[in-house]
C-alpha cells in the first residue's frame, strides 16, 4: 500500500527565523507559521481560528530564509511532518510535530511588507500616456473625420506570482479520493 506524508501551508511568520550553523557545515532555520481560518458559526458569529506550525529548513533554503524571511511575511511551505521526542524541565517525555520543509516560497511583493536589506526598491516611474498609432483607413469605407479619442491612462500592471514548482511523488498518485 502506498503512503504519503505531505504538508502544504500558506501563512504568516510569527517571528524572524532562528538560524543555526552546525559543526558539519549544515545550516538549519526554524520558524513558526500561522494559518488563520475565518468562518461563521451556527450562531451567526464570525470566528477566527489560528493554527501554529513549527517549520524547519535546511542548508541552502535555510540561508535564503535567513536573508529574506521576516516576521509577518506571507510564505508558502511544502514538506512533511516529523515527530520529535524531547524531555521537558520536569523530566517528562513530550512529543511535538514539526514540518520539515523541502519547498519554501515568499509570497507577495518584496516591497509590500517592509523594506529590508535583502530587497531594493526600484524608483517608481510615471507611465507616459500612450501615443495613438495612425491606422490606415479601410478602402471600402468612406473617410469620416472622427472625434479625437480620449486618452485614458493605462491600467497599472499587476505582477503575477511565480509558479509553484511541481514535484512528482514518484508516480504514486493512486490516492483513494
């Protein structure tokens, strides 16, 4: 039987990432991601429910996280759940879940949240009004003098988000749903 351990999150960072450089040269970045669900309950009250996830990135992605991720950034994270066993101060064994991410992408424009050392703001330029291009008159229509067309400012261009990289699951897509 096939199995799958995959987590996909889109949320906001609760704090700047904590980055550690290990003895063997490995780098690990850990941070919390909050996802918020908004809905109306049976009584008609609007409810906001937030879940927190502990995420870790390794090596090159950890370096990217250190450079670009800041508290409040929106982020896309894809990875798998890992169970951690640890002992608390009272000596009790505890279990926690952590998302070991293999894909991370910063969402939104770099300048939308705040300016940091990883980003530079390009000077904003005013778009020049579009100049009408002369159109040849069709041969079959009589020439008429048209009223000058009102020149509207071009609509601002929206930046399309970068596509999320597709990662195959080795052909095991015989999921029961």
